[in-house]
């Protein structure tokens, strides 16, 4: 069964997953991908870790109206592409095995949480700022233009603390011109 296969730290590119596997108490098992005897985790355990990372740091894009109704290609990367970067890029067998376990869990245990053939885009600070900026624009159009707490909050997130930053030689980033 796929979820019972084992993988060692050498077959994983992602530093976090590799470190988790290296700390495994199962140190006398054979890796099903490179056939070395080393600390390993089951594909099921790796899938759980990958699921947590995807949930925390990625946004589903394959359920947008452009994809569902107009048949466009989703933004971002497919599940296999993401897993391929984290696992063994030379051999996609581990990525396909983890994807199989994740898709089964998402379909049958989580009521189709991500649907068929999920695609994701990584959430980053740019994504968060983008969302805040859109909220600020909407607030300026529809609420208050002169005294607007949403604008203040957004600017504080973007520029807050800038005056305290220093260059390598200790000078401030902000200086008065003119």
C-alpha cells in the first residue's frame, strides 16, 4: 500500500521535511525510493506534514470562476509540481505517492476540501499586502477618504518601523531632502 512506503531524508529536498525524517525513531528501515537503510518516515506521515504546510502557506486557485466556468489554467502550481520541489526532483515516484495519499484524504476524509486536480499559489507577505491594499482601495472609494483607519493600518503594515531601520554603516534609511 502506498501510504506504508517509507522515505529517508536523502530523498527529500525540503530542509524542514528532511530534518523531520532524520529525527525519526525508525532508523533501521529501508527507504523504498533509494533502498538505503536510514531513518525514515512513512509516506502517510510525510503527507500529513505536507498537508500542514499547504494549509498554512498556500491558497487554492483551481476553484476560481475563471477555471471552473471558463476552463482556464489555474494560477500557481499543481500539487505534483509543489511536491516535486519538496521531494526528489530526479524521480517523481515519491511525489506521486504523497499526492495519492493527500488526494485520497482530501476527497474521502475532508469532504473534497480541494477538489480534483488542485492547484495552489504560495501565500507570502506580498499576497497579504496585496489583500490589505485592495481593502484599503475599497475603503477609500466606498467609505471615508480623508480620515480612514483602514489606510492608516495598511500604511503601518507596509511602512511601520521603517524609521528605525539602519544601513550597514548605521545611518537611517529615511533622511530629509531639500
